[in-house]
C-alpha cells in the first residue's frame, strides 16, 4: 500500500511504531506538541481508538480478561481503523491538518501477522487495504528497542492484554518490524530507542519539518 494519490490532500500523515515499551507514544505526543508550537495544525490519534467506536473496541482489545482469538483480534483492529480513517484521518488531511498516529497498519502486520501467526498473505493484505481505503502514512517513525529492555520497562507498570505476551511473541513482532523497515525505506525511519528521549525527539522533529518543507515545495511547483 502507498499514500493515496490525491492533489487535494494537503496535510501530512505521520505514524509511530515499535514494540510495547519502546517509547513511541511519548515521541508521538512530543512531535504533536512541537509541530503545534511551530504553528502547524495537528490532529493526534491512537490505535485502536480515536473515535467513539474505536475507544469501545480498544477497551475490549486491551482488557486482560478478554478472550479473543487471533482472527477476531485482527478484524476488531481493522474495524476500529476503518472508522478512524473515514471519520478522522482522511477528513483531517483533506482540511490541511497533519495527522500523527500512535500505531497504524504496520502494527497489524507485526502483531497480528507475525506475532499471532496470521502471516502476511493475500487475506491479511486485503483486510489492510479495505480498512485503510489505501490511506498510508507519508512518514513512519519506528522506535527500535531490544526486547529485554522493553520487557523491563513493562515490568514497572500494569500491562494490558496486548502487552502480556512473552519474549518469543515480542521477538516475532520485532523481527517483523525489521522486515517492514527494509521493505519501506522511503517511508520508515528507524530510530534508536535507547537514545535519550529529548535527543530522539529532536531527530524526529527535524525529519518531520524537512518532510513538510519538501511537501510544500512540491505543492508550489505543481
């Protein structure tokens, strides 16, 4: 999948990815604050969630007492995403707002595809395309962190259902993210999750501002 081709889309779509405990949510929030401070219009969303329906699905998916088989889990994520894309992400981009998403389709490929063992075949791809209406991020920031460090961070707080799996699960997810990064070099930026949060934020902000400048120059020349 690739960013939707439409000359009317003026906002840029940024997503953040990484294994649980990587610090991606912190970085997503920091980028949103920094871009707003720079005078940009920003809409921040999270997955699952971001809509009334999505938040209800999120409560079910993250509830440690929920018993959900992998295929049902995949479809619940897809349903929440479809609602988010159609009612928040696409309208925001068309209105000239930049969207910052804490997780998006790459999480499904990594967690449900690799982690839950559903694979990366036509069935999964078809669900992804249908749920997103082919709306893909312009830039994805993948926070890379050793699973042992991530597990240590998670041990310091209460975890939800998606954060409960063992290190073998996390290893499969991490490997899937590595593959995604090599297959999408023009979109995915891999960042060192061991770096100080402020240093990491500066790298992300610089890249985001560069992406915005390039996009505006392209719009002006078209």
